[in-house]
């Protein structure tokens, strides 16, 4: 039996894909446990299986071996009840272009076919405002929204069933710094107010340090370390060294720790 505080419990997970060249092992004996209220960020190189892991938590993909549990249950069948437990903002999560913004947000609820139209519409309007969009955006086409607004609408769609668990795949990728900051503010507020548990994949170090309560690093087919930024950075591994201690990582870390007393690294001045 799972501990009641675990929202996600992944044990000895193997993911193996068969392709033209034979077998590709993506995850090998991967263990990860996510507690209620965490904002757990997954970082790892491209192709290390971050998106696949989110899809397994959502129940869209089955592990080759091992178990994934969400709130003590296999996410396996996408039953109405299972789907309501997890909301996901997809990496390339386009909205349906033929639908209005409001219809997009309402879509998962409408698919359930349980509620009258008026109630669904009102629920979608509540979510629209929750993510900082205005009623006048409701009937617009996704094509008429900015990148940041599209992300907000997709987030509203992920939240329409009030899931306790939210999965975010690169939530700020492609946004300009200002939109990215304001999207982070929105996510931070939602996490605090709704008591959500969040699992986020991000390549963006500002987003990572801004939002995470814990960072987990995916390398060598498993979670090699998880903890605070400090703990993760102290872990000796070539990926971590390159990822966090390159120029990009140094600058993000400095912004995080705000250490004006220390001399900046000599390379920082040349970077601009
Ligand atoms: N359904 C599938 N069938 C076969 N191979 C797959 C499938 N889904 C993913 N893969 C492979 O699994 C590996 C991990 O993919 P995944 O999309 O999870 O990477 P990622 O860590 O999210 O990378 P990125 O940071 O670029 O988004 C890749 O090599 C991918 O080609
Ligand atoms: Mg991915």
C-alpha cells in the first residue's frame, strides 16, 4: 500500500521501445516518488525520456516493466475518474484551431457528457479568468492569441476538471522573457492557492529555479539525484556539471542567490 502523502509513486520503471535498430532502453529501474504539494521539476538531456515519463503518469503510455501509481492507483485506463486526477500542459500542446478559446477550455468536460452545456460554459469561464484571460478572449480563435495567451488557455484546459496533479511539459518554452515571468507568476499563484502538486519538465533555468520545490535529474536512464538546487548541483555527474555550471547556469544561479558581495565569474562580462 502506498503512503497517503505520495501523489505519484514510480517503482523500478523500465521503458523500452522497439525500433528499426533493435531496442532502445529509455528508462531502466527508474524510481521517483512525488509528495503532495511539491513542484517537482524534471531536467535531463533531450531524448532522456522526460515527456515519456509524463505520458506514463498521465496514463497515455504503459511502462515496459515496473509500476506507476497516481494517488495509489494505476493511471492505466483513461477512465473519466482517472483523467480528472491529472491535468497536462503538453510540450507542443496546440489548441484546436477550429474551436474558440472557451470551447477549447471546455473540451475535456464536454467529452465527459455528464453536465449540461450552461454549467460547462460557466466552468470554462471561471478557468479562463483563473489563468488571467478576459471574458472577451472567450470567443476568439486560438490563432488570434499571443504565445503567452495560448499557454494560458492550454493551462485552463488542463485545469478544467480541477485535477490535484498538474503536469507541465516545457511550460515557458518559446515565450519571451516577460511572458515567461508572468506565466511563472501565474503558476506559482495557482500552486499556492489550489494546493496543486506539479510535475514540470523544463529546459529553462529561470523557470526551474523560480518554481521548483525539488529538482530531479534524469540521466543514465534513471533519476540520478533529486533535491534542492544546491544539493543537485553538488552531485558529481558530467550532465549536471555541463547543465548547471555552464555560463547559462551560472547566471541563473547568481540571479537566484542574489550574491552581490561575490565577484562575478570572469566570463560573465564577456557574455553580452
Ligand atoms: N512511442 C514511441 N515509440 C518509439 N520511441 C519513442 C516513443 N516515444 C518516445 N520515444 C523515444 O524515446 C526517447 C525519449 O523521448 P522523450 O520525448 O521522452 O524525450 P524528452 O526527454 O522529452 O526530450 P526533449 O527534451 O527533446 O523533449 C526518444 O529517443 C524518443 O525518440
Ligand atoms: Mg520532451
